[in-house]
C-alpha cells in the first residue's frame, strides 16, 4: 500500500469515527468532519480528473439514501445520505457499493437482534453511521 493511499484511508477512518461518535451520542452528523470529508473529497476528484460516469456511480448510493430520507419524512436520517455522498467522493463506485452492502447487512442484523432479543420497538432509532464506519473498515480498508 502506498504512503498516500494509507494516509487517505487513515483520514477517512478518522472522519468516519467522528461521524459515528456524533451519530451515537447526538443522533446527528459531525458538521466539521462532514465539511472536511466533502471539501477534500471534492478537491481529490478535481485533481484526479475522474470520469463523470464513475463519479456519479460512486455518489448514487448517497443520493438514493437522501431521496429515501425525503420520502420517509425523516425516518431515515438525511445526514446519513450526506455522509455517504461525501464518502463517494473518496472511494470508487465498486468500493462504495461494497461498503454500503456490508453496512446495511450489519445494520439489519443489529436491527433484527434489537427487535427479537432486546424487545425494542420498531421505531427504535439506530445510528447508521456506526455501521458505515464498520462497513468502511471491512470493505474499504481491509478489502485491498
């Protein structure tokens, strides 16, 4: 792994850690971390001159999550989609799909266990960014 790639993965990991902590504690995104994720991610896209098709594909999961948040009238947090969009600026379309699959899979397992084992109500709020962090660790950091 190149030094630049390791630094990039470490930065994303740190920013997602801040996001996950904020989501767990306050049920909202960490705005400074989100701005850094977006700002540096956008600069990276411009610098690398990535093809628009690949960029749109990498941003699509975040856009879908934002759309679902609007349809669900806030039942799904818009912040989750915003952070996922920012992550899409950093990783490839293949990686973001892998990260999202892992994240939703882990979140689904947790949700079912909350319902069955811990007798939580269906309206119980789950901090998704924790699972996005886990998905990034499993699918983004260790996948290479």
